[in-house]
């Protein structure tokens, strides 16, 4: 089994008129599931790598592309750069960094070709639609929570037939705050009217997604699709919590976040961790 059972949530008191002095742990209800988009639902990295290689003839430049992109997205989130200009400016900086003598117009033309190729190439991971259908049937509200800079994420979800599943899409570039800032996760809970304890967030980045969600009071789940070997189960023992050896055996994940290697494991994790999963309702 790819994940460990047990609760990642802190014990919280349950009102008991006869035994007010005793704190009894009770699993919370689950009302909202938040999902990252890129490399969680959509095979973003592989598609991006192939597209960039097709346009440049080089396969060794993806890390630099991500670095320059992250830098520019952070400037959009901080309000220093307009979203409308960001992609062309990012690509201009990237191509100049490769030593290409291009002006902003040439970079914008390259970016137009790159986006056209990307939009024909996106693909979902195979485990996405069955998982979303299960969550929808369970009556759970769904939010897409992305650190991307703009509304193209909604277009991407729509073009892949996923928009119908989501009650809310939270985009860092629109909110002016990004994961792992707790404000990002808490804004989603506020928007959907749930307590953070009634929500989980799952994504492919351990710190940005799983630990960030945990720190905001949600249940954090790391989707670690390609671990090096089989992951050790989480040890629900206070003595080993945050022990480096134990964490390393789980890909570096601390004891109070869950780790899955596939979305296929999410339903079982949720029904194990929450006393009531969703409210059966037509959608
Ligand atoms: Mg991601």
C-alpha cells in the first residue's frame, strides 16, 4: 500500500456535556478536496519538456526554463509584473540567457508558437478522471488550487473536460498570494464555506502543496508519482515524528502529511481519515 493509515490531523475536542474534562479525538467530516493542477492532474513537465525541445532542438534546458518561469511568476504574484506581459518577458529572458540575440517581439512570436504546440499536446494522467468522478459522486466540493499566474489555467481545465468537476478555481496570479502561504489555502476554505479541518489539499510538490496545506490546518497529501522504490508506511508514533530517517524512507515527507503514488489511492485514504465523506447529492 502506497500510503500510511492514521490521522494527520491534530486531535481536537468534541463537546461532551457529561465529560467536559475529557478530550476525545473524533475524525472530522470531509467537505472540500483541493487539487493542484500542473503535474498533479496534467502531465505538465513532460509536455513542456517535449514542446521546448521541439522548438529549440535542445533537451538540456528545462531546469533553466523552470527557474526563469518561477522568477517571473513570483513577480506577477507580487504585483510587479502584469500577467499580460509575463509570458513574453519570461521567454525573452530565457532565450537571451541561452545566448540568442532576440528582441521582445521575436520572443513573443516564439511564445505564440510554444503555446499553440502546448495546447495541442496536454494530456491527463490516467488516474485523474476516475478519481474526480468518485469525488463528485460522493458530493464533495472540489477546488483547483494553482500557483500559476493567470486565467489560462481555467482554459486548460476546460479544454481537457475537467471544468465541470470544479466548484472553485484559485489562481495565485489573481489572488496575489501563492502556495505554500496559508492564506492561499484559507481563502479557498473561506470561499467554499468550510473549516480547514474539513478540507484536504493534494499536490505533487511536498513543501508547496502538502506541507503548506498542513500548516494552514488542512490535511496535506503529497502525490509522489515516481518514488525511488517502495515508500515506507507512515509511523503514527510521537517518538518518531519528524525523524529524519523515517522521513527519508517516505521520500522526505514528515510524519504528519500523507503520501500517495497515485490518485487511485485517494478514495481509500479519505474514507479512512474522515468520519463522513461528502454529502450524497445530485450534481
Ligand atoms: Mg504541481
